[in-house]
C-alpha cells in the first residue's frame, strides 16, 4: 500500500473533516508512516480544504510532530538539569562525533535517530538515555559506546 493510500485510509476514519480533526489526523499519519512529509501535508490540506502553510505551521509548532522518520534504534537523551549537571553533554558530544547525529536527525543508513528531551523523570540516575523505550542509567560516553555496539551486533 502506498503512503498516499495509507493517508487516504486514515482520512476516511474521520466522520467530521474540519480543523478540529487536524491534530488527531496528523498524529494518526505520523503513527502510520513514522513521520509527516510533504505528501501528507498536501493530501490533508486538500481533504480539509485548508492551506498547506497553515497545516505545516501547526505541525512545526508542536514538537510531537516529526518530519524525519525515526531510525531502527531511536535514542532519547535526557538533557534535564540533573542529567546535564551529571554529564549528559558528553553523551551528546559522543553521538555527534561518532554517529554525526544531532537532535531530531536520523543517520543516513536509518540505524539511529536522536531525540533530546527535557526530562525523563529519573533524575537520581542520570545521565539517562533510552533506546527503543529501554532505559539506561548513569550513562557516560564509554557506556554509551557499549550500548551502541550491542545494538549494531543484533
């Protein structure tokens, strides 16, 4: 099934297609496709009879919407105050230097993506990261290197 067909299928689920449905529609599309793209924005705009600039503006306002698909291994790095004070910056530097990965990006091979978050709620155990919703605590660059090596061995 093509992306356009998937988007059309999602749009058919909504009995009322108006601006009130825009956020749930975009959420459903992102859940199905992994991210929002130009094709999705255009199709939603046509269906809702809304300018694509308005849809894109809303999607970029909310940080829950992504325009690049997540990698096979999605890394969430906590950058909350406690984790930052305990060295989260060095994990970020490691990811930038070794994977050429910055916040919101996915590696070219689709293996890794990175999302920097404000707090993961494990302040006593920082720096904290999660990979595909599996949490790691007290992560330093050496531990991060081992985690990434394990993931690439799978």
